[in-house]
């Protein structure tokens, strides 16, 4: 809620119509403003106008239509514009006066969203509608927006035993009632929540461990089968890739050979580049020498360019020097002329300066004399004025003394009043004590009556609770009997252990059957291996006979073969024979082989080659059959091992199935799985009934225990009811005795008061008669003291009058000679000024001299500047000539060093085969690409190795009889089976996760029940403590103070930057301490707080109460009566810091300030100024 503006007319002393807008400039610009004005000007009336416009009530008056309306006006109204969230409203209160009697007030409420719509037009509906819109009734509004900060200051300063009354006055009974109601409601809510949680736990179904173990076993078996399929798939995919390469082998081998050839070519090229690199490597030794020569050449060229630049600057500098010397000659001529003019006028200047000094001295004397005369004149006027005031004051004192004497004579009877006051105070104290005791007993009787009614209700509730607990216990007993019977029906004569043993046996048999199926499938893969072995042996025997036959036929030709070999052994020697020449062996001259030709063995060679090829072919075929024989024997051995494993597994399963018959194990798996599912279903049902039976037992125990407790509580309730009735009777007797004592004291007190015309006091104002009598006694003493003080003051005034006469005489005597002296000085001053004017006229020699001296100084400065520039240019030219010569010598030397370095380099490199510097540069360029060459060589080596490996990979690696389509079908079938297994694993994981989640939910539910039981116990403990006899009010105050401190610390921590916090006292329930973070969180009494700290803490208490009263609604407008006296600098700083922090939170803060310095620190103000007719004027300043 935010107050946007107030418009009112004729409210108390605020006569006329006034409007204050808090949502417009200048108040909205800062958000912090002060309401300032003298006492009685109507500052609090502005706040009254706000509450009138909203609720038709004020915090100060019970009947605002008669107590707040201006008596001289016929109409009064108050209109408040406010907003809630984004909606704007206007509430109006008005009253008309007919004659001297006001008419009943009227109220109306309008909505201002886009137009003005009437919502309510009667007082009660308007109040109710505003409370509905804002959530604040009148009392909550006063505690939420009109902050009682001053009351909290009194609360902090009060003693611990006085704080209870102050706190009750601040918070009011409504908040105590709301707190008590919230405590009862919280206890009921916690009880209902606990009951709901227990019912939810009673109906919760949790899974059994056996079922979860079965799911885990199935999931593990599926994972093992999936891993086996993964291994099979890896082998099949490798086989598929090899078969695909075998189909593409001709093309693949050709591509591999071509790739190998290209890789070898690239490797050869890389090796050639490496050889060139090695040939160029000696150039690395001459790299530094070559770089040095090139550096020297570049340095020589740079030096030459610098010399040319210096040589080009010389003409420009010479020309500049000529110009400067010409200007220097003219300036020196001007300087001589100026000095001559200054010397010619020097005498006139000295004479004028002397005359001016005398004029200044005479003028100062004149001013000093005139100032003294004026001071004497002012003192004479002030003294005369004071003398007049003394005379008037003397007359007033004479009249005042006469009035005081008359008053004292008229009230002479009150001289002895002071002596009788203690007796009346004693009677009033007794009378007040009796009244307070009666009020206390009245409150106690009311509490006792309520406690008696509560005890009666508690007794009735306890009796009802015992009956309910008994009925629930009986119901649980019947339920237990029914569930035990259901459990026996589920087991059907078996036990839980026998069902578990049957499931374990079935799981083991399933594993055996699955192993038998795998063995049968492996046996099917061997086929008819035992029939293939005899056939292979017969083929081997036939091949052996064929080889023996062919060898016999080859041995029949052995003689011819030996002859052929013998003859052919001498064929090289026959090649040396020449016609008609002797043989080198036998010396014969006739050579038949040479004449007739040699023997033709072509046919024999053909026969021998055919028979040898046939024998070789038969032997190769025999070796293949022998290899196949070994493979068949190995497969037979593996088959025999599978048969043994089959027999072993059958023995474990207790069956005698034929080897390789997988239909029998498959059927057995189906039967066993069905039996396991049935047993597990019975186990789950039995477990569920068993769990419900146990839960019923626990519930029955709790109900019986609860019944016992309820019976004990019933006895306690009966005792409590009887005690409450006795207590109520005793309180009634005590109140009767106190009434008799009160009548006795009232009679005696009435006699004393009637002698002084004072009435008997009303309840709550017992001290008023004594206070009025004491005021009368003090007034009598005050008047006597005033008469004595007035007489003393009169004597002092007469002495002062005589003193003022002497002072006036002295001033008159001092003024006469000063007047004569001032006239003489003025005449001399006028003569000197006339003489100066006659000599020089309108000219001013002093200014003329200053002008000439300035001109000479300026010309002299320019001459010096030009002289320095000419000298600098000449020095620069000399330095440039010297530098030019040095650069020329340096360039010549550098060129010589470069030539020498090149000659030495060529002499050294010629031995390594480098004929010129360009050859060395080429070699270095080749070396720069060394990394690239090595990279190319490494890449070529890797490519060559990869090509060889690719060619090698094309060679056969697998021996299989399956075609590529068969392998691909096997791969797809394995993938299908693997997907099925993955689905089974996912299903198991989901089921397991659901079971675990159910267990977790059940654990969380039990934990929530434990937490809720603790919360319920705490709520019931608080409820019982506030329902106790005599201490309920104090306990409620403690709880409310605790809540108030929590809300206060939230604001106090923010406004003090985390330094301060309020803490309760352990010794006194309403005692308070302040915790200071800067003092190691030490605790100290709130009475040690300084003024600024007290303001800060009390402000935060008020803000905390505002949050509690507003029930944490968004309150955007606050009005604060700070209630302080004088502020020192430290306190002022802390107060302003707190208020600015409050404004920074987005609230509009108005402070009714009685402190001038605090108001001065807040520039935006609503000022109230009282007029002479008693009315007040309102102005807003910033």
C-alpha cells in the first residue's frame, strides 16, 4: 500500500482547504521529507486527516466528528488517494454542521483506474472494503504506516518489569489474539499433516528383496549374453571385411601394387632432396660471416644517407641566422629609444610618487578619525536605546510585583498544602494498589473462567479421544486376524524358505539349460565330422597308391635318364671342338658328335617331366588331405569334449537328454520360468501380506499405547477441571475482600480531597488529584520566588540606569576633539589633491612609468630570445659539420671492412666448393627448407610402409566355408538378438530403478513422519504453554517479542551494515541485550546505547512491528514521529544514515520532526506556520 496524496479541509487548526501530494515533485523526487512547525501548529493533524479519509477514525480522538472539526466552520472533509499494486483508489470522509450540532459523518470509496467508479458509499462498508483491499484495518494501519518509534524508545529505556505493560500498549490485544489463534491453527495443521503422512505410509507398497535379486540376476545374464554376442560380432565383421576384399582382390591387388610403386617413387625423390640438402650443409658454416658482410654494407649506406641529410640542412640554417641578425639589429634600436624616454621622465616620476604617498597617508588618517567618530555615535545610540529599554523594563517589573503580591494574598490558604500532600499520596497509593489488585484479579478471574471452560472442553475431548482410540484399536485387531488368515492362504501349506529354495533351484536349472542350448548349438556347427574322417582316409590311401605307381614307372626309365645325364655332362667340352683339330681330351682328330650331331633326348625329357609333374601334383593333394585329416581329428576331439560337457550339465540338471537335442532344454526353460514366476508372485503376495501384517501389528501397538496415553490424559483432564473450579471460587472470595477494603479507603480519601475542592479520581487517573494539588503548591512557591526575583531584578536595573548616564557623558567628551581633528585632516587632504591636479592634470605619471618599464622589459626579453636562438643555430651548424666529417670517415671504414669480410669469406668457402657468395646464399636457402625435406621423407616412408602393409593385408587370413551372404545374415541375426537383449536389460534397469525409487520414497516418507512428529510436538508444546492458567498472557508476550526481535534484526542488520542485533535475556523473559559485531559479538544492555543507536534500534523495532502488523505486505509509505530532543553530531549522522537507508529501499518516508537540526538535514519539508489568528498555513519547500 502507498499513500499518494491527502486533500482535507478545516481539520483542527488547519483552516481552509489543503492538498499534499506525495507522488509529485518535490516530495516524490527524494522520497524523504519532514513535517516541521512549532508546537500546536497541526503537524499531527495531517496524520489525523489521513486516518480520517481511510477509516473515519483517529488515533487520538474517540469521536472525530466532534473533536477534530473546526468549530467556526460548517464543513470538514478528508480525502486520501492511495494505491495497492497497480490499482489506484480514493477514500473520502466528510461531516456537515447544522447549527451547533454536527451531522453523522459520511464516507465513500472510489476506484480511479481510467475513471472514477463508486465502490462503496457507507462508513462500515468503506472500512471493510479498504481492509479487504489493503489487508490493513485501522489498528493495523496505525502500527504499519504510522510508526510508534517514540514508544519503542520508551520501551528500550524502561525497566524489565515495566516492559510488559509498554509492550502490550504498543502491540495491542489484537496481535496477541492473532498470535494465539495462529498457534492453535498451526497445531491443528501439524496434527492433520502428521495424520495424512501416517495414512500414506500405511498404504505404501514397498518391493521385496527377492524380487530385486531376481531382476538383477536376469539383467546380469542378459549382459553376459550381450558380451558374448559382441565377441561373435567382432569375429564376423572381420570375416566379412576379409571376404569383401577377397571378392575385389584382383582390382585391390592392382591398386595396391600401383600405390606401392608411387610410394617408392616419392621416397626416391625425397632421398634425392635429402642428398641435395647434405651437399648444401657446409654453407651453414659461412652464414654468420655472410650476414656480417651484408650488415656492414647496409651500415655504410645508412651512414652515407645521414651525411647527405646533414649537408642539406646547412643552407637553411645560414639563411635563418641572417634573418635573425637583421631582426636583432632593429630590436636593439627600439630598446635604446625606450630607455632614453624612461630616463627623460624619471624626475617627474619621483616627484609624483612622493606626492601620492602623502595623499594616501593623509586619507588613511582621515578615515581612521571618521571611523572612530561613527563608532562613538553608534555607541551613543545603543546606550540611549538600552536606557529606554531599562526604563520600560522597570515599569513592567513594578506592575509584575504588584500582580504577584495580589495573587499571593488571594491564595494564602495554600501555604500549608504541601504538608498535607504526603498523607493524601499514601491514601491514593493504597487506593491505587487495591484497584490494581482488583483489576488483576478481574483479569485472573476472566482467565480462570476461560481456563475452566477450556478444561471442560479438554475433558470432553479427552473422553471422545479415548472412545475413538478404543474403536480404532478394535478395528486393527479385526484387521490383524483377517490379514493373518490371508497370509496362510497365500503360502498354501508351504513356507517362505521352501519357496525361496524352489526359486533358487529353478534359477540354477535355468542356467544349466541355457548352457546345454549353447553346447547343442556349438555341436550343430561341427556337422557330420565323424563320417567325413573315413572318407578322407580312403582318399589318402588311393593317392598314396597312385604316387607309388608313378614312381615305379619313373624308375623304369632310370637307365635312359642316367645315359642322358652322362652325355649332357660333356656338352660344354664338345662345344670347344673344332673340325680337323685334335680333341683336348683324347687327342683324336675325328669327331662323330660334331659330324653327325648329338643324340636327341626330347621325347625322354617330355616323358620324365610329365611323370615328375604328376607325382608332384599327387603329393600336394596328399598333403592337403593330411592337413584336412588333422583338422577333422581336432574337431572330433572338440566334439567329444562338448559331449562330455553335455553329459555333465545333464547330470547337474537331473535329466538324460540326447546329445545335441536343444528342444528338450528349451521346453524345460519354459516350464521352469513359469514355475519361478509363479513362486515369485506368491512370494511377493506373501511378502506384501506379511509386511501389512507387521505394519498392522505396529499400528495396533501404537494404538494401544495411544489408548493408554489418552486414558492418562483423561485422568489429568478431570484433575485439571476440578483444580480450575477450585481456583475460580478462591478468586471470587479474594475479590469480595478487596472490594470492602476499597470502600474504606475511598471514604477516608474523599474527606481529604473535599477540603481542597478535588473530586475522587476515576480508575486509571488516581494520581491526578495529587498532581493537581502539588501543582497548586508548587505554583504558590513559584509565585513567591518570582516576587523575590523581580525585586532583585528591579534593583539591578536601577544600578544599570546610573551606569548608562556616565557612559553617555564620556562619549560626548571624546567626540568633540575628534570632530575638530577630522575637519583639519580633510582640509589638508583636499589641498594635496588640488596641488596634484594642478601639476599633472588628467595624466598619471605612475601608470606612465609602469608602461615604459614594461615596454623596455618586453624588448629586452625579445632581444635575449633572438640572441639565444642565433647562438644555438651557429652551434648546431658547427656540430653538423663535425658530424658530417665523422660520418664520411666512418662510411669509408665500414665499406673497407665489408670488402675485407667478403674476400675472407670467398677464400674460406672455395675449399668447400662455393665459387661465389650467391652459391653460399643458394645453399643457405636450401638449408632453410630442411624441415620440409625431412617431413617429406618421413611422409614418404610412412606411405611406403602403409602400401606394403596394405598389399600384405590382401593375402588370405581366414579359412571358412561360409559365403559372404551367409556371414552377413549371421551378423544381422546377432545384431537382432543383441537388440533384444538390450531391450531386456533396459526393462530390468527400469524395473530395478522403479523398485529402488519406491524404497527411497518409503524411506523419505518415514523421515518426513519423524520430522512432522517433531514439528507436531513443538506446536503442541507451544499451544499447551499458551493455554496454561495465569501464564498464558506472559507466554504470548514472550512469543510475540521473539517474533518482533526476528523482524527487527532483519532491518537492524541492513541499516547498521551487519553490526547490531537484538538478543533476548536468559534471566528475564522481557530483558534485551544488544550484540555488537565490532566488539567480538559481545552482549551489552540496551541502556548503554547512545542517542543515535537508540534511535536506530527503536526505528527498526517500529519497522519490525510494521511488517508484523502488515503481515509482510508491501508497505511503501511510512510516517514516523521520531520523538527525540537535542541531537549531537554523531547522533545526527546515525539518524540521517538510517533514514536514507530506509528511503533507499523504495519507501516514501515522512518524519514529524521536533528537532531543528534534524529538520535542516532534510531539504524537502512540509512547513506549518501559525498565524496571529491561530490558524495555520502549509507550504512545501525543497
